[in-house]
C-alpha cells in the first residue's frame, strides 16, 4: 500500500529519505555516490531547490 501524498507548501523544509529494497545497498561504489550527487545537484539547479545537507549510507540516504 502506498503512503498518503505529502502536503506541500511554499517555503517548507522536507526531510527526504530512501532505502534499498530489503535493506540492500543502493550504491555499488564511490562512482555511484558521485553520480547520485551530480544528479542531485542538477535536480536542485533545475527546480531551484536548496539542499541544506545530505548523508549517503550504503543502503539509504537522507536529504
């Protein structure tokens, strides 16, 4: 079952996280982490987002 839709409003701050399936790794190596960070930077620029901090773990991340 999907979770309910998030309520969004201008100026809000959000804690975004995602985990690998069954607790599995989502990054194979440092190249994967760099690629993820490049995609995050491009997304922030494209949508005018601010990312105040991030934490990349082997099997999940926090933004």
